[in-house]
């Protein structure tokens, strides 16, 4: 739950003087206008949270690098309910936020000399009479209206508000987000590679090199100008699903891209790489793999 994750973060940072916290609960999310985040959580009796850990390890005026994780503590798919054989493991949908906690812990242990933001966007996508619906139009923190094409495309909504909030209030030099975002990425790359997207070639290369060094594997996939046409809506600025059948991992990356402005940004889709079912894979046993933790720890140390 969001309460459990908040306690986990507080336990990790306890006793560290160069760390501060901003925690937005439901009341703060509403007052500040993070309506996409709130919509996803409407059907749940758990409180949504946006947790931001500020770590000051670099020079006073050095820009932040933000590490952002999707934290869906359970994802039913909402009213577009996930089918049997897909819904059972949806506790894994907080893997991006969990990875952020892992990188935060590594950063504190290693004393990395950078100014960093560790951000967890936490919600629970449940069904019920209050749940948000396909066809809803919601205006998020960035002021952009979003038509809901599918309630199971929820992670990008929570991340969109988190990204826009960071850009406006913290002005980070770089943002890297991690999310179990699309089955399409699993179709494209299988379970051994995370999908890597970026609006900056240097950042993409640096992340790819770190992935190679750590065996926390990633492969770059494209975003491009024309792909914005696939997430257009006739009644809103954007739609949270694509108008075409293919390229789902690319269109969701472009959706996130719309909320970072000119900030240098990368996105890791860890939908396939974050979890192992059954007897294990490579050196992983059953369960969470920590996808992104080794990769981004290496990146923060060396770049």
C-alpha cells in the first residue's frame, strides 16, 4: 500500500542529514491539481501519494537528476478489467517505485556526489462505483486535457502528473523514469530487456552502456515527431491510448514525453524485465528482479 511504501522510504532515509522529503497525500494532490493521479485512484479505499526525496550530495547550485518510479500497488485494470492469467501478479506494478527505493538506498550507502530526486508516484487502480471511466476527460497538473481510452493505461497518467510537477517545481536537469508500463514492450523485447526511450542521444547512449556493464539489460526503441498523431484525441489535448494497433510501447513513451517539456529525459519500460514467474530465469529466482537498480546506480556513479 501507499502507507507501506511511505514507511519504507522514511526508514531508508532515517538519520541522513542531507535528505529531505515532500509527501503529497490525497488532500495535497487535489489542492495542487494532480487530477490524473487522483483519477486512477478513485476506485480505491487506499490513499494515493506522491513521494519526493531530495538528496543533496552535489554542489549547492547543481541541477537535480530525478529518478521517477511508477508505484501501482495493485492494478486491476480498472473498469477495463484485466483477464484471468494476467491480473494475479499485478502486485508487481509498483516495481518502478520499488526500484527507486533500491537506488535511493544504494545512493545513501555509496555517498554519491550528486543532487538527486527520488520520486514515487503511488496509487491503486481498483474497480467500484467511484472508479474513473473510459470516455472521461481529465485535466492534469500540466493543464493538458486527457481523454481516457482505457482505464488499464493508468500508469502513464500517474507518471504524467509526477513529471509535470517535477518540471515546474524542481526544474531538474535530467529525468529518468521507470515503469511496468506496457505489454507491448514485452512483445517487442521479451522478458530479458527493458525498453529504453529518450529525447537525448547522449543520455540514451550512457544508459545503454551502463546496461551493458551491469547486465541490467536495456534496448533503445524509437520516439519520433509523427508518433504524436497516434495519441491525438478529437475532444481533448491527448488520449491515453493509441489510435493504432501497433507500437504500444512507443506511443506510451510519447505520451510521457508530452509532459517533460524541454527537460532531458529517458524512460525505461520494465514491464517484462521486472518480474520472474515460476522456476526462475538466469540468476533470478521467482519474483522481483530489481530491474533498473543496477543500471541506474551505475549511471549515477559514473555520469
